[in-house]
C-alpha cells in the first residue's frame, strides 16, 4: 500500500497492516551489531503514543534447519545491542504448514505499537 518493494507476501501483509493503521515504519533499516556488521530487520516502527521505537523481524521459514539457526543467532546479536525480544523487538514466524496468522500480527501491533 505504501508503494515499497518487500521480500515476501507475509512482509507485504505486515507492511500493509502497519500502513493502514497509520503506524510510521521503515522497511529493512540498518542495525549496527557489536562486531561491526550491519543487519536489516524487516521493520522498525514507532509507537507514537509512547514515542517508542520497536523493531520487527518476520521469520518466514522457521521449519528449515539452517534458516532457523541463522535467525536464532541474529536474535542473540540483536540482544547484544539492546533489542530485546518482547520489549523493543517483536517477531512473527511461519512455516509451510502454518502461514502467517494475521490475528497474531494485529495483537502484536495492539500490544507494542498502539
């Protein structure tokens, strides 16, 4: 809806929901890690009411062993720079058998961004 290119159908669904709810966000912002590398979580959004920044990572292939391992390490990297899961970092996940559940997206938006 915002006119940007995203990498997956699920990221499009999340981006469209953020946009439709007038939540300011940026797609794939750069985050500098402790070791000097940069990574790009899927979204960074602003809770306007609390003036609080929340990062959002969507893990779309958690049923694949290598993907899961790489992304669990990424979550540890995020914690080292202060992005704590359930606080300033939100994740959503899906597998081939369990696609993204928009009820969960809506709840996370309500809990963290509204």
